[in-house]
C-alpha cells in the first residue's frame, strides 16, 4: 500500500496520518511462521524542517514454539516505528536501515512495516522474557517448578565431599 505524501513534501510542519494492515504470514523465522494474524500499523508522517519523519507503532500477535522450553505460545507484540523518508538515497543513507526512499511522492507502507517488524523482532522466540527453559538432565520444563535432579559436584571438590560423608 502506498501512502501519498505530495501534500506535505513541500510544506514544513504539515503531517499525514496513516493506518494499515499488512499480511506477514509468509515471513519464515527459523522453522516456523510466527505471524498468522495481520500486522496493524498506525501513526503519522510529519514534515519537520523539510525532513519527512514517520512515527507510530506496529501491533500483532505472534504464535510460535519457545526456543528455550519448547512450549507453544502466543504473545501480543508492539514495536515502535521511527523512520526517515527521503526522495533520494545518498551513499551514506544507503547503509541506514531506518531510512526509506519514496516512490515518487508516496511511501511504501508494506515495505516499511515489514522492515521495522523484522528489525525489532528478537533473535529468539521466547514464551516470556524470563523463560527458564528445560532441565539439561531430565528435560522438565523449569517454568513449571524445579526438577528433582541432584546437582553434580565439581570433581575438584570430591575429596571434600568424602570428608563430609565420614
């Protein structure tokens, strides 16, 4: 979807609101496709002293399998949009992932939303930020409580352990 910006390109202080829904169900993340629901984006594009700045937020629900505890989960996520729109890319701007070129007098909202979503998405899918994962010995999900495994002692302390047993 293209967002027409011809009204504000030459008018410092002017703004255009936007709201869109983008389908990112084709986005492959590891072995799964965590985005099955539409990604909703809304915000505003402002001409600030001749620079077009897009701000807003992206919201959706992700569905996946936790990389630590292997549990199925769904979670609402919200990411900020804070990008700059330019008519031409210079070599320096070409390296900045937060700068997007205009297509004529319009911004490609789908491209911007997809890029912002991918750049803000974590490197691991986690059911919650403090997920404890699985016990490496028995495989119990440690989010459900501690396991009954005995902790192995450091072999360097074996002699001290023998003294405690006597």
